[in-house]
C-alpha cells in the first residue's frame, strides 16, 4: 500500500504523522513538496511587530516529518486520477493507492492588476502572507512616520481570515505606542459587508474597529492597485488612498489542481465536506486549505479534521466505507493589540459564541479580549512544532463542544 501526500506544510505534515501511526510498517508514505523549508505561518503576522525573528519560524521539512516517511523534492505538474499517478515537472511519475492533496492555498498577487507593477515595495505596497513579504513589511513599518495606512482584502476566501483584522489591531497599537496614531488615518477595507463572516463575531469585531477609530470600508472588491497615485480602486469605481498599503492578495489553490480537473474555480479540491474524500475519485482526498470546505482556511481546521482524514483513509484501505465525519470545527486567536487577544470557536452549524474554551469557568474567554488569550496565541508555536505536527495527543476534542459556551 502506497499513500502519496502532496504538500509538506501544516496539513501534509500532520497527515503524514497521523497515517504513519495508523498504517502498517510495510505501507509506504511519500510526501512531495517544492523545497525543504517548513514555515510557521501564524508567525508571519507577528514578525513585522518584532515578536519573532525569522529563525524562530523556519525548520527543515525533513526534520519535522516522522520517521518512515519519504520526502520527494519537486513540483507537481498534474495528477492523472484515472491512472492513479502524479507527474512532476521534471518528468518523474509517482504511483499511489491513496492520494492526499495538502498543497494549501497561496496568495496570488498576479490576479490583481497593478499589484506587482514595478517596484511596488518602494511605492508602499506590502503583504505579510509570505515570509519575505513579512520581513519587508517590518522594515516599512519601521520607516513609517504617519499618513494613510490601509489594510485591504482583495477577495475571499483567504487563509487565516482573521489575520487581516489582527494586523489592523496590532498596527493601531504599534502606532499608538510610537506616538504616530494621531498622525495616521487607519482604514480596513474588505469585500465583506462587515468585519467578519459570522454575524455575532462581525458585530463584536466591528465595534472594536469603531472603538479604535479605525474606518471600515465594506463591500469593496478590489479591481486594481494604482501605486503611482497611491490608491486602490474597486469594481464599482470607489477609491481609497494610501501612503502604506498592506494588501491580502487573492488566494488560490495550486495550479496543478486545475490542470488535473480536481478543483473549483479557485483551484481548491472538490471534496465531501464531512468525509474529506474527493467527490470525483474514491482514492483521492484533500485536507487543510487545499480543500473547498465551507469553513475557514485555518490551521485549526487542518488539525481538527485530521482524525477524520486518518480514520477514513484507513477505513478505505481496509475495504470499509469511511466512518468518520468532520463537523467543520475551527477556532482562532485574534490579536487585538496591547498584549491582548480574543478567541473564537465555531463549526459548520454554530457561529462563534461567548463563554470559555475548552471548559466552563476555567477556560480561555471567548469573544472577549484578555491577556490569557494573547499568551495562548504565543504558546501555540510550541504546541505546533512539538504536538500538532508530530500528531501527539492533546486534551482537546476535535469535534466542537458546547461546554462553556453561552448559547445565543
């Protein structure tokens, strides 16, 4: 039995570890990725503000993959699902019995006219969804001495959908601490009709923007960036001017997904939302941001869905029908500045609620700012490297629980 995993990021590494623990020693697991650099992506949000150094966010993929898993370095050209083979761009072909696609979703600035024109960094156009972009943004913030700072989401979905809000709150705190807040107009621009997709959380986060005197520009679908004039323009011809633009580009899945006929219009693999199995091929699966699940593209989704993937893949290998079902569980820390953060916990059917997580009374507060949540976010980096990636058990249910939550 040969399980082939495409992608050695968060979801692919967890899938390799989980399957290695459950498959027989004689079963092969191979992981494919383009390089040997595993980046702790949540840290890219905090790096511009000095919380982390680059060295704290990067490790070797080989070092974090479990023993008994092979890593192939190469770029995927296409999947031939009918023949159960994957072709790499160098011509190598890899066969499989079960295929797990975990290639995530990535920023695609090429999808927005003007976003990559000329020396966009010198003209104040930045992002923090890549390590290189985060480093450049750190330098830009260090030089910034006031003006119009705009945070814009080009389109949805994006990975870690609360990250743009977090950056905005952190920037507000950063500017205030440097004595620049009164000299800065701070605007949050989004294609959504509010601060977030879920109504209760959107109302709460929207009031936080108001309290910090951050202007919200909703229903703004970015058509192009005019860096020379310092403005962004929407499809309905509205304009927002900037001196420093922090943009979240369009996010898309890997191009090979489209070439292989496995994806939707944004190259996210079409799967059953509960089993994670391809709706087109019985031995193809997708997990993490690569899948077109109707929930947040966040690391927590990959983590909470992993037991479902492992159970269902092993079920199929054993000749059984998939027996596990994913409920869409996700949770996210939301940095709010000044050493505080919020926490939200939700799934397909239940939006973020108030209360405490994961237990009543003694848990971390939900939908409320606290220092405990901030320290929880910082502690997550240790959990990520030492527990989540190697699939070590944590005393937290993968399924969403109503324990500690206040029902609406």
